[in-house]
């Protein structure tokens, strides 16, 4: 997959099949769109292009609103798309100036004159252009003018529910990882760098990697203890994660701590990908450290059962 970060210096695309949107989560509904894009590509002997936006429009248009939480960082989204059959990803720098582009100018200047689109595939609720005035209907009206085909896909249904990024975010926040992971088509994951902590876990037999996530907009599961899978330099390990304040030790700062089973190496500075499989319990303050140790042993046993009972789905098509 080729990645472009602007419209400048783009190559000449062959029979471009284009889809566009935020694609937060790259979930099963998005995969349906990408699959259809691939079918169009084969049909007209072309190449596929996704247009997405960064920063997220809300970050630009509502900078005072810090409530935005996304399923993926931009890096995570790119890594997910690299595992699909997508040929080209164009990350459009979203600015105030770009936000004022009318839907007609977007169709004419970008889809037609820049990309020379031959086919456009959009989701059932996609809107674009200034004030989100552009839609499937406007694309249809422009078909004979700009000589492209356009197709709208209906919502992807899982268990009788239309899959959407917002529903997945709600499921993660509600600790319904089973539903979130089913809608995603893979296990919800976070990516961060291992930073030096107080090494308290090592003194009680449960050494942890203290994970720091620099992207404040990244959605983090609620506080508690989770069964997780950890990817370190391409190697997969089982483990458990604690998200919270470590009340037994009087912690004041929220931490994400990962105990990696059967692993004892120095990984400070390493980037970890941590996939959440199931929640074990809420965070609890124990009366004594010995009680915490007993609970952690029980948590590890619970985590191993959860991980063994949940086969890992793939993060691709």
C-alpha cells in the first residue's frame, strides 16, 4: 500500500476506484466497503484509493472540545489498512480552509480533476464537503458530468445490529469487549511505549510494563483488570493489564500496566501493541499487599482461561 500525505506530487492513477471517510476502527463495515472497492478494481482493471482525513475534523473545527475519543490512532489505522488489499491511501491534511470546500468543488477538483475517479464507493451514511452537504445523491447527480460510476453500500449488520464506529466505542466504554471485538473483526488494541515505572510489581512477583500513550484522543478501556495479548517486535505473548490508580499503594496518577506472562526482559522504550480480550474485574483497594498478591494469582488464572477460550481473530480481510 502506498501512502500519500497531500495531493501534491501524486502519481497518475489507473482507473481509480475511490472510497472516502474517517474509517475509525477499520471495522467489519469498513471491510465490506473495501471488499466492494476491490471488486470494482478487478472489474475495470484499475487501482484502489482511500481518502481519509487527519487531523480528525472535530480537532480542527472544535479545538476546545477535548471529549473526542477514537478507536485508532492514525498510526494504528494505517497499520490496519496495510493488511488489506488497498493499493493507495491518501491522508488529507484537514484544515479550516479545506473544511470550507463545497461538495461540488470536492467532486470536481479532487475526485475528478486530481484522482480521475472512474468509480466511487461510499457507505450508507457518508457526507462530505462544507457543512457535510455532499452525499450519495450529489455524487449520483454528478455521474454524467464527470464520467464516473458511484455505488452506496447499506449498513453492515452483525447480530441484527448495524455496525458503526460509535457503537464500537460505546461497547468498549461499557466493557462489552465481546461485542466490540465482533464488530471490529479483531481484538481492540492500544499501542504505546514502555516507560520506566516504580518497579513495585517486580517486588510482589508480578513485574509490569508501564505503557505510555501520547495520543490523548485514543480510546482507553475503563479502569480494571483485563486479559490481554501483547505484541512485542512481532512476537505474541499472553498477559493481563491493569488500568487505574493502584489504590492499594495509594496511587494518584492513572496508569496502564501490563504483566506479560513468561517474560522477563528489559523492554524500556519498546513499542507494545496490547489487545483486549476480556475483562476480569474492576480495580479494588486491598487491605494488605498479601491479599493483592492472592488476587493477582487468581487474575492470572482467569486471564489464561479467557485467552485460551478466545481464538485470536486476524486484523485483516
